[in-house]
């Protein structure tokens, strides 16, 4: 093992390649203006290096890199180039206007690449490295050399390659895990070997660039930092070729949270801008961030389980190792769902300004659980509607026990209903013009209260296919008006609940306080 004492407490250079490797994600192409917008965000995030693109790839890429180089201040701007004169000269032209310009040149070093892609011998690769790094050095003092597919390369040959690069003037040596093949322990051993055997390596910064094909990009990157690497090549949201690159936000927050495990390494990243930058990149590229993505996923600081919510309400650190506001979230989100306990539910009521007695909380909570079984996400609007409906239905004379309604083409709708009262249950069957009308007729058959429907309105409480339906209606009985409100995930059931609420007010002699003129019922 090499001596890592000199690395303790060292700052890690954050090399962001969202605009180059990240943009290589299928479907993630950005136009020139969008690239500038992302570059501005990366400057605000305080990354150290922006790899702005591959200037030789196309005229558009060249212009984008040149525009970013001229615009981005206080940051190094790098252009990628294959190890050939044309690419390097093109990259040099593109980054010339930067505050600090870097040429990043690379060539593959694994035998599989040498044989099948480059068709070059090891000796030819060594000669090319010396020539092209020296050429790049003639344009800028800041030269990075990458040995593509380093983790599948022969270690002895890799030592020779990096030795040539340093001798020719490279200031950063990048060790890419191009196909996401290595493991943390193996990567540490490779970094140790390079530090021990590459002549002059102490004059260069060791960089790592990992891919996530086996889901170990972040783990491999952090392991390399612990072994002495002091530059990490990352992308926002971990986007990139195939399974993606190492996620910038994961590495930054791992070092911020558990830095002592990686030699005390730190970054200069403005952590509160992690979430806003993530959203910007996701919006511009069209690549959605998975809900459970560490740090920036919508569920990263969300808690639904009742035990977790109870612990969070007592002390946030029981279930959170980071403060969500530190990375740009507004705060912890206690998600209301079927796993939520009473503590989380009571907290939601309090945040919504709803004050209920203990027995009322229990009854609303039971209805909430029933709703959560049918609805993926229960919102604040759902809770407000539930409480309102529960408060109204608690005093109703008629309570819906069960119902059924059916309709087919070319025939009338049929419905049946069972209604509970303090004296027992009532039932009724009927036909009607549509399921709602048929169910109303069935209710009439069950309770026998004469009335005429004056007003009927249905609306969704929240957007979405699983939204609750909310029905408001008004009936006329004995020349007085009575209102009812019903709530359910099915609008037919919500209609029945609203109708029974209005009929209950009829028998309770509790009419609306304002009488309105008669209108024609839509059901006649």
C-alpha cells in the first residue's frame, strides 16, 4: 500500500462532464443555448472543471465549447480530443478564450481495444502518447491524459503509458473505468500500484472516471479518493453512456457526510444548488430523475412508514443522515400513504390547520387508510376534503352501507343501495337514465323522502386518474333547499353520499339559510 498521509484533508477537484459524456445519453442532446444554461448552473454550483464538449465531433460542438470557454468565469474549461493532431488542434482553438483552458486527450490502452479498435501495438500507443501530449502542451500548460479502458488494461503497460504522459507534460492523469468493470477493492489496488510505480506521478493529479454498468460507479470513485485520487469526473444526476456516469451529487454528499472515511477529502461545491441543478439538467435533457435517486430524487427525503414518521417528528436525525435543506430541498417530506401512522397523519392535519378532537381524528384516519389503499398519493387537498366530508357525514341520518350500479349499451342503468339509519338498514332498487340517476332513484325507493334535484356539480379534488371525486348538490323538499356534499374515489359513490347527506338534512329539518329560485332539474 502507498503512503497516503499527504492526501489527508486534501481538496478534491470536481470535473463535471455533463455537457460531454452526460450528453452522450441517448436522447439527451442539448442545443447551444441549453448548453450555456447548464454551464452557467455548473459555474454557480462551483465545479472546478467543466468538460464543455468534444470540439472535433461537429461544428456545433466546437461552437458550443468556444462559447462556454468565453462565458464561464472562475472555472477551468476543458475540451476532449482523441490522441491525434487534428482533434487536439481543434480542442485548443475551442478552449482558447477560457480563464483557464485544458486539453483532455485520450487513447485506449487495453489489449481488446488495441487489437479490435485501434489496431495498434503497445509500442505504437506509447509513441502516440508522447507525441500528442507534447503537442497539447504546446497550446496550454493544463493537459489531462486519459488511458481509455484503464481498468481492463495490463497494469505494467499502464505504468509505462502514464510515465510517458507525465514525461511529455501531462498535469492530470485520468484512470477511467470505461465500461464499469472494476470493483472498489480492485480499483484501490490499481491506484496504489500506479502511485508506487509511475515515475514522476507526484507531479500530477490522479483523476478517476467511472461508469455505472454494475452499479458501482460512486463506490469505485469514492474508493479511489480514499486511495489518493484528487480529481473525480462526474455528471449531474449520473447521466451518461449506457448505465451512466458517477453521480456528482452522490460523491459530493458522501464526502460531506462521511469524509473521514476517505482521508478527510472535501470539495468546494455549493451544496444548496444540487437539487436546482439536477432539476435544470433533467428538464433540458428530458431524462427524468428516478424517484428514489439518492440526494436529488423526489423520495430522497420522503418518509411514509408510520414508525419512521413518528421518529422523524420526534427527532429528524432518527431517519435522516443529511439535512434536505443543505442540498436544496425545502425540507423533509412526510408522505401520506397506506403505511403512514397516526403520528404522521396528525402532523399533516396540524400543518393544514385542521383541528379535530381525538375521536374525530380516529374516524378520519380510518377513512384516510381506506383512501390510501385506492390512491397512490394522498395530498393535502385530499385530507382537507376528507375532513370536511367526515364532519358533515358524522351527523347524517342516512349512511351509505353498500351500492351497485350497472349500465350497458342500449338499455337503462340499474342500481341497488343499502342505507343505514339508527333504527336499522333500508334497501332499494331502481332503474334510471345513467348510473347516478339510477342510484338516486334507488335511494328514493329506500328512504321514501320526496324531493327534486335542483343543482348537481362534480369535480376532482386533485389531478390524476386516481383523484377523489367531490360532489356538491342541492335538493328541494317542501319548498326548502337542502345541500349535500360527498367524497369518494368513484364519482357515482360520491354522488350517493352527497344525496344522502342532503336527505339527512331534510329529515333533520336543517334547510339552507338562503332560499333560491326554482330551477329545472337535469334529471327530469
